[in-house]
């Protein structure tokens, strides 16, 4: 079974990254770095882009979690997947 890895807690909410995100990261390194002839610079650009997008996804899911907390629901964790994220409430 493929599992997720905890990155830590933010505002008491566990932030997790699913292990399949590594496949997405490897694909981005391949596309930007080697297939597109960008070399190391292209690969680093692709990884930076991935980190920025995933950071935005975490902020989005934190918004869901804070609103759920405001209305009295418990938040289990936030998991980031290759195609987005999920706040488990």
C-alpha cells in the first residue's frame, strides 16, 4: 500500500505528502531538465515551480481546514497528491 509522509504540523494540522508525488517530481525533472534540453537549470526550475504550486495547494486546503475548525469540525490532516490536495475533516 502506498502511504503518505508527514512534513510536520501547521496550526495543529498535520501536513502530509503522498508518496506518489515523487513520480510527479521525477516527471517534472525529466520534462524540464532532460527532455526539454534545459539541463540542471531546467530541472531546478521545474522543481521550484512544483514547490510553489504545492505551496498554494497547502494554503488552499488550510483555508478549508480553518473554516471547518471555525464551525466546530475536527481536522484530521491535509494530504497533498500529484493532482491536488485534500483536507480530511
